[in-house]
C-alpha cells in the first residue's frame, strides 16, 4: 500500500480521504479479538482510560472516562491508551502509516491518542459536530491527522461518521471542543454533510480540523473503530510540558511481546 498523490490531493481539498482496506481478514480478526479481550479484562491495563456506554444516546449523560477497567463487558464506548497494547501498537506502526505520516508530518511522529470508539449493538451515543483541535486538548501544536479504521461495518444504521467536506478550511472554528450553534450554522449548514460509510478493515484519513460527528447504532451488530491522532513528535503538553508517546522516529515505542 502507498499513500499516493491523488489521495493527498483529495485530503488537502476535502479534509478526508479513503485509504482503502489496510486490514486484511487475518489482521482485522486479530484487532477485533484483541479489543474484545481488552474489554473483557483478559489483559490488564490499569493505565488505560475506559468509558462505559451509558445506554443513553445523549452525549451529556454519558459516564466519565477514567483510568482502569470497569468490568468484563462489551458495552464500552471508549478506551484510550491503546499504544500500550502490542497488537494495537503494531498496527499504529504499520509501514503504510509510516509513509503517510512522513508525507504529512515528518520523521518524528507521536500520537495525541490511540482510541477505541464503540457503538455497542443497539446502543451508542450521539457524538455532536466537533473538530479534534483546540486549547482544551492541551497540546502546544494542534494534532495534524487522524487515521480512523472501521473494525466492523460502519454504515448509517450502525452510526458511521458524518463529515462536512472542506470544513477544515475554516481553521480552528472554536477553541472549545464543540462549536456553538451559530458557528455550526455557518460552517456546517444542513445538507453539506456526507455519510462516511466504511467496510470493516477500511481506514479513512481525517484532517483534525474537519467537522465530524456520529450517531447511534440501531442494529444487532457492534460498530467498533480504532482512531489514531498522529502529530509532530516535537509536540508538548501545555499542562505538563511533557512529550507524547512516540510512534515513529527518535524514541519510538517498541511493541513488547504479549
Ligand atoms: O468513531 C466515531 O464515532 C467518532 C470518532 C471520532 O470522533 C474521532 O476519531 O475523532
């Protein structure tokens, strides 16, 4: 696989581009099994952040995200810190992503986050329009690009992502995570959004400035996905001054045997 100039031109113009099926059958099955095993507590990762799905579609009512496993269940909404898991780290360091991030970022690449996002069967939370940047993220340099990989079919009925193509060109719309109504009326007027449906194993590259959102899952199948926000390896936390987990280049993490 190669990130080509045609894809790059699409990404630059529209703020997203389809990267194709990065995961084949065996690779997909491995990540599916692994995330289920993490949810079921078969591996112990007390430092990872876990959030249960609250069973309520309303974003405002969802449980908080805190470190540590919250019980053996597949009803998690979000798990962050997956770079600690060798199987997920291995995927994050896929040679294709190395080439892609060299093109977009450079040699030294870290991550803001490596996050599992789930819409459990017949559940899920509405995630309102947002960009993945802003002072609230606490990074001295806004993250550049997210690779979002579907681990199950992501279609309208399972709560696929929606995006407003071209909305990255507005720059930072709000320093808060969710823009205000009047900002959305200007930058995401109804009718401009598209459904970003994806097959299981397919990856999509998103500009972090692009407005995106997702809905709930009305089907009996989960909608699991893995989202990696890559950024310049020199980025520092504005809160602690510390750097972030390195994925490529100087100081890159090495997957430990599991
Ligand atoms: O998976 C989703 O529904 C949303 C993901 C998202 O917002 C992200 O990856 O930044």
